[in-house]
């Protein structure tokens, strides 16, 4: 199990605390420092069963500068979104936990973290 976090994020800290409290074995990826490649983002999206716009933080300054809210949310625009996430990792929703069963969850709630633990 791996968790992508931003240590400054309270939801990330809460998820890590819950994983620790449950005795989970996991690795931490500080994705702002260890930026995921486009291929890694594609792989996580596949595991999540989501599209890049589903995990994009559209209220971030970079999103506003890029005009992401106006970008088409369709298959033909998918690679453009993935490139934006790779170039601006702060836009990636957090935390993301990749579960041992090959799936992943956006772990913003205690329930989502527990769901990942059960997989």
C-alpha cells in the first residue's frame, strides 16, 4: 500500500494517523517532491476508475491560471489533463491510497481510508 500525500494537508495527516493507528504497512510518497510521471498518473487513474478531471483540484491557483474549468472533460482531452497534473502536481487531489488489491481510493474521509485498509 502506498499513500500520496502533501504533509501540509490536514486530510493527508489524518489518513496517515489512521493508517498508523490500524498498524497498516504502507509507504509514503510526497508527491509534490517525488512528482508522478504521466504514466504513473494514468496507472493511478486506472486503479481509481476515474478520469484526470475527477482528481483535479480546480480551486488551486495553477488551475485558475490554466483555465482548467473551461477545459473539455472528454476522452480527446484526457492527455492534456494528465500532462497538467504531471506539470503541476499540486493540482492532484489528495491523499490517494493505492490498495494491495490493485485498486486505489481518494482517501479524504475516514471511511475511504478504512475502505482501502479492507482491500
